[in-house]
C-alpha cells in the first residue's frame, strides 16, 4: 500500500531546498559520457565519483548516483546504434536493429527511438516501483537459483533466433560462446579450459571480448569504406528526423509495455538484471511480430524492445536494493557502498522507518526522466556527428578507446589482449557467416546459467522433484514453453477448427 503521509514528507525532502537537484544534471551528463564511451561502464563511473558523495547528504548522494545510472542506461545505446559497439552488456540487443538503421542512413530516427524508449521505460519502471515496491521485494525473496536459471534459459533461447544466414551456424556460434563462458574456475573451484594460462583462471573477461567481437571485427569489415554511412546526404544530423524517431517509438506501445514489464521483473533478480532483460524483451518482440525476419535488418521495434527493457531494469534493481539491501548488479553495488558511507542499511527496516526517503528517491527519478529527455536531445546531435568522421580516423580512435577501456576494466594486459584476440575471432565469424551476437550471448549467459544450475543442484541434492516444489520456476518454464511453441499450437488449433467447419 502507498503511504500518502510518507509521500508528502518525501516531496518536502526534495523541494524544501534546491541543493538536492544541483547534482542531477552533472550526474546524467557523466552517465551519458561513460555509457557512450566503449569500454567505460556505468558502475565504473559511479565508483569513480562515489567519494564525492561523502560531502552530500544521503538523498543528494542517491540522486547523484541514480542520475549517473539513468544517463548511462541511454548512453550505452548510442555507440551500439552508431558503431555496432554496445556500451554495456545491457545494450547488446539495441545494436541488432539500431546499427542496421544507422547503416541505412536512419541514424537520427534510431537515436530518437532509443531516447524516447529509454525515457518512457525509466518512467514506467519507477511508476511500477512506486506502486509495487513491497510486493516486488517479497517476490524477490522467493526467487532462488532455480528461478534464476529458468530466466537465463529463457534469454538463451534468443541464440536460436540469431541464426545469421544458416540456423546450424547460429547454433554452433552460440555453443562456442557457451564454452568460452565456462573457461576458468567454477563455483566448485575446478579450473576448466585454461590451457595452463594463469590469466584465464578468472575466465575470459566478457566486456573486452564483447568489444572485440562486436566493435573491432565490424571496424575491420568497414576498413575499405569511406564512412559508416555511404551517402553524403544521409550523413546529416537532422533534429526533425530525431523527432520522427520519437513518433516512431510511440507507435509501438505494446512493445514498450512488454519490454517495461520484463525489465522491471527480470531487473529485480540479483545478478541477472538488464544483461538478460534486453535480450528477453527483444526475442519476445521478434517472436510475436508478424514479420520476424525483418528483425536484425533495421526494424525499429527491436530498438524499442531493448531500450525499454534495459531502462526499466534500473527500477527493478533499485527495488531489490531499497527493499532488501541486496545489489542487483555492479551499479547498485556501488549504491550499497553509498548506503554504508552514510550509515544506512537497506532492507525492510529501512523501508518501514525511512519511507519518506524511499519515495523521495523515486520521485526524483521521475524528474530525472524529463531531464534525460532534454539533455539527451542536446547530446544526440553532438554524438551523431561520429558518422561524419572518415573511417581512416574513426577506426584507430575507436580501437584505442576499446583497448584503454578494457585495460581499465581488468587492470592489466588481459583486457587489451582479449579485445585483440576476439577482434580476430569476430572477423573470422563474420567472414564465414557465423552469428557474432549468438556467440556473445552464449559467452554472457553461459557462466550465469552454469552458476545458477550448480547452486540449484547443491540445494536439491540432485533431486529433480525439487523443481516441482518451486511454483515460480514452473511458471517461468511454462511461460518459456508458451513463448516458444504458443503461436504454433494456436495455429494448429485454428487449422483444426477450420477443417472441422469445412
């Protein structure tokens, strides 16, 4: 239930002074810059600027960190659209259709679609959080590794649809990605696939590998081109076309609502979050569409599905942090550190005793959404000029950024070496018609799936009947089966009715 007295107190906290709002615009700009720079992570930005929050009160600190989070969620989609380089793993699916749109000279529309989907997705997520924060927290408490595995398995079904030119090649690429994802120590302390190399004991760094396979291999492919967009007329940055993208996005409200719901509930699952939600939203949108083959070729619905899901995931992870004190990912782990720095402990007691602060954070994010729209509009024309940069300058610049960013992630040469090795692997995959996205998804979700499956096995003692005692797991698996085979079964039923009527 909504505590309206606490709502009034929360609004008073926000509007009794202008000081909490002074950090919001800088936070959104920082998030946009870090999200839009290949190799830099939102959690990295938050960690770098975390010490500054010592000089703020708790509400102001949370506004600053959530502003970085909000800005970064949209910022990561910008390089995905313009250069086929997802700024973070939460923007992988954005690149599937955003980049083909950019190559067709529709970069302005694609960025407009991404901005509106991100803004409305974040707004939807925080509205759901405002209404359902307590039910969401109770739901998360009922989720165990079995439920996590079922959600990840659902996301992995996307591999089959990212078949590239041939189904078998797509599945093979996904399988290779899954194997790479299992390299290093597992949860039992067993080392696999390291080939005696100590730097592989922690596994293959996923973000540097993703940058290599997506970005560097794509740049190699474009080395003989003059520009990302061939037509000089199409390289112009037009504010009118960005607004056309706004209109295009709102033409698909059900895609956005579905993505938003998936984002909130998957985002609330600790350790899964936006990395899976954007993929899950994309695959569900593709499966339900009348023309699924148009996805991956510049269908704006793909951008709407991905951006709405990864933006609402922020609200889902915030629900877990505020209600249970459990970080859903790297960004909320930094926020948990901010909690500790201000001597505050997240969880049920925090919600009961400081409900006004919780509502203040939620309402502040409503305002951040509209600020993101304005700042994003100012930011897009600046970044969209990337398509005007000749490839002879763009390729070395992006490679240097990717290598430096990967070094920042790993702290040693493992990151840069991974980028370069997987750039070659990605180029080979593209050259022979294997699906690079399928391999990256396999890498990203393989380790997650193994960890959840192993924990489920340890809890159940290997007894399969354990699954039958988990109604949420059964519900997720049922939804998975419906999403995979529901359309076919419905077609069969209708065919039989038609035949019987004839």
